[in-house]
C-alpha cells in the first residue's frame, strides 16, 4: 500500500473510491491510524460511507503505532502534523478537498484551515477535542497511553515528551488555534457534538457558534440519531462539493 518519505518521515496512506477527494483523520488521539475507522469508537466510517461517491483518503498519523513513522523532536507541534497532511495532498496532486476528522481530527482540521485554507472546500468536525479549564500538571490518559508505545524510541525521553505535550495541549480551547482565529474561518463547517472530558460539549457548542455559518448536530453516535446524522453529513458534503469543470 502507498507510503512515501517526506522530510525524514515515512507516511502511509490509503485511497478508496473515486470522485472529489475527502481527506480523513481518524480518532484515538495520538494513536490515530486508519484501522480505528472500523472500530466502534468511530460511529461514522468515512471509507465505507462515502467511497462509492468520493475519493476517500485515510492515513496513519506519524508515530501513532501504524505504518507512518518519523523522528521525534522537542519542536514537534500541530504544524508538524499539518505538514504531513499537506504532503499527502501534494503527493496525490490534490489542490482542494473536503476534510472529515473525529476527535484529534478536529484540531487537525482547524490547523489546516489556519495554515492552508485554500486547500479546504468544506470540513466536518466530529466530537472535536478541547479543554475548558486549566491544563493539569499530569499528562492526560490518552497521551500517557501513547507514550507507553514509545519504549523502544531512545529519543523519546520524558523531557522531550513533556515538551511535546505542552506544545500540543498547553494553549487550551481547541489547542491549535484561539477563538479569534476561529471566527475568521471561511470554509463551510459542520460540527458533530462531543460529550465527554476529552471531547467536551461546551467546546463543540462554542465552535459551532464562533465559526461563521457553521452547522451543528447535537446527537449522532447511536441510533436512531446516527442514521439521521449520516444523511445530514452526506447532504452537507454534496452541497459543498465543487461542480466538475
């Protein structure tokens, strides 16, 4: 399956279907890999839902336990991941696409909108991560679990990992951008609400109010709301898919 080298990183991705492209970011925090899309934690699997009508691109994030591997440095941050995402689009000669991301994928999307808004036709953010209160001194459970997978990486010292943790999560809100930026987003967006500590309802609700023209789905993870949400997401993507030249 396709993989390529980009600035020292080996990036793995898959393509499913044909049509206007949708770049997808799986849930599971820093263990975001393609296989998570087929797990119960992902109520909407973009590969099975949309590959009949779209070119769905999925990828393993760097150092997530899948087939994408990269050096680790204390400078790594949200932009490091966005550079990987743009590299995949460039590799596939995709100038513009939809984005669908769950969990950490919400912050991947917002950072892409901040760095490369011209690449995004529309975006769906499913239970985006974020923080309402102050940063806790101890690592969150997801990050701590991820560090346990790095035992054979000599560069993954506690000092480096703590710096990386703060690079990602110290800012709060959606971590990669502040509220002032979010109010400037021009791409059509749809938010599917989160409802737990890692994906707080207040973050989803606030995003939907701050992003101009944003659509919002409060219930979507279980039936009968799930079927309705799938229909609404499909209609949203179709509405914002550019007509063929």
